[in-house]
C-alpha cells in the first residue's frame, strides 16, 4: 500500500541516519489528507512510503499505521522528488 508520512526535517535526518522509519509508522492514504495534516500540525515534510501491512488509526480517520520498517521513501517536498533507499 502506498501512503504519505508527515514529518519534520529533523526526523527525516534521523530516518536517513538509522536507515529506516521505525514502527509504528503512521501515514495517510492520500497526498491531499497528508498535506492537510502537515499544515494543521506545522510539519513541513511529506514522504511517500510503501508498506505491506497497515491498520486503521482509530482516532484519526482515514489515517493508518504499519508495523513495517520503512526503508525507502520519496520526499515530495523536494524541488525534484528525491528517493531514498536504505538496505
């Protein structure tokens, strides 16, 4: 499943340093809702991710969460979207 993770530049640096986004990974099912959440929370980075397993977040519909380690993402805020892969 493709999802959109909203975060901060500081956390993106942590993801890059560790090589992954650690679970639970919270995300939105589409870019529109992710960008609305980013604006509402003041977070400036939206990452496109892919997960195999996801579950609904009961308190933030339509948000979801995943127990997967996310090792690659695409930064949608970059002038030219940058893809990061960590193995």
